[in-house]
C-alpha cells in the first residue's frame, strides 16, 4: 500500500466508494465522502476501519453526505513514524480533519473508541456539530471489572505480542461482535489485510491498555458531556454486546435528555455491520422526524 493509493485487495463491490487521501499532521488519512445532504461523520473503533460502516453508508448516501475516515495506522491510513496511536493523538487528527474539510452542521456517528475520540472532538469544535448518534460506546473512565481485566490482559506485554504477531484482536473480536450474521471470508479478509503486518498492528495493540491507562483523558471527556447535553442524540444499541451493556445505554440516556433510543435486538458489538439495514433505518427515521 502506498500512501495515496487504494490497495488492490480492496474489493470495489464490497467497498463501492471512492477512496480519498488527505495529509493531516504528517499522516496520510484515508477517507470516503459519499452523497449529499446533511453531513454524517462516521468514526470507527478498534480494530476496524471505515469498512465497518460500508453497508450503512451505501444505504444512506442517497439522502446524506456520508464521511468516514480511518485513524492513522488503521484501515488505509498511514501514520507518521513517531505516532504513538494514543486516544489523544487520534482526537487531534480527527479535529484537524474536521478543520481541513471545513465541515459544518455535522452529525457525529460514533462507535466503540469513536465515542470518546468523537466526543472530545465535538467538545473542541462545538460550533461544527449539531447532533450525535452513539452506538455501543462509552465516554468516561470505566469501573467495570471485566473491562479492567481485558485492558490489562490484552494491553499487557502478552496481549500486545499476540495482537502484533497473530492479529488476535481481529481474529477474536470481530467474529464475536457479530451475533446476527457471520462475516464472509471476503469481509474478514478486509479486516485482516488492513492490519496485515506486525507493524500495521501497532495501532490496534496500543488501544486496549488505554481503556484503563487513559483514565485522565476519559475523565476529561466525561467532564465535557454536560456542555453537550442539549444536543439531539440518537442511541442505537445492540443488546447482545459482550462489551457494552444496558447500564452504559441507560447512562447515555441520562446524560442526553433529548435522546431517542433504538435497541437492535440480538445485535452484537459491531451493530452497524451486524444489522446495517436497521442501523441505517434508525438514522433515516430519526432525521425524518427531526425535520418534520
């Protein structure tokens, strides 16, 4: 993969969008920008990339401008050599991307690590964002014992080794995070090839430890939420997620009084890929009610 070329392994039928590249803070950031209408900015988590939203974007681009980027070291984006792959670094990149694209009147669509990364961006650029879509994510220091164990195991020396050498985060979490459908060999290949070498897996290996190691950053995100509480918010929640459960969903509902919740029954962690039709319909219906 060169810095500004879409690699040959990306299937044009599975990912039927034009790949675009922009230089941000010394990185080469891959993104897609499809359709026209109200702007939706899609942020992915770990270990995925903009590919995870492909079916949702394909369903919505006739009514919305759909923008999805890959963080440095993820998907088709290239990181500069000294990049640390920490959440605060991703926040800076996303904020710079928003500035470079001169975005306005944006609805953030955030999943997994896209939640804290995206909400921190919203807090830094409040005039740019007017709505939120939150899906199986969080925005505070976690006290969940399971999360702490997972952070220390997968973020520790052994976990980082397994991720870098054997791509276990892709091999384990992506199938586990789909409960309503099984990904095809071709779909799984797009996650594997995006992180095809140990060096390419550095970004994925860093973030698990940050669940607990970035408590100060996550506390800052939590503190900023009161300033964002007036934003109309759609909560799309897969209720068969092994990572985020009802307690997290209810916390979002309490934090954002002007919310509408859509529970996708039986969907796993990657709800946008597990149930893309219902995910897209939830956004379309919510925005339709908002404009009526």
